C-alpha cells in the first residue's frame, strides 16, 4: 500500500464510518480515559488514549505487517494531533 492510500484509508475511517458508528473520537477517547483513570488510579486524557492505542498498533505491527494496523496507527496519530491542537487553543 502506498502512503497516500494509507492516509486516505485512515481519513475515511476517522472522518467517516467509525465516527458514524462510534461518535467523535475525542468523545470516545474521553470516555475511555475516564474508565482507564478509574482502573489505573491516575489521570488518562483523551490524547493519552489516542497515543496508547497507537502504541497498541505498533505492537501489532511488530509481529505482523497488516495494512489495517498501519491505517489505524495513522488514524490514532491524526486524532491525537487534533486533540492536542484543541487543547492548546
């Protein structure tokens, strides 16, 4: 898969089907962060959630080069970047 194809597939997932299915990523990551915070006993932000999910994808890539892992990694990075941008405004 070419890099443009990976980025486009990530865009379609993050800005299309997954957002329709699960809602805005920042809302989903905020909920996940609250659940992880309760479990871990330490604050977990929506940006932390996106980065931890990116690390999960990196672990999967370490054991297998499936295209969807690279697509998801790009999507999580894009979500984290957007969340970080909103937080700095």
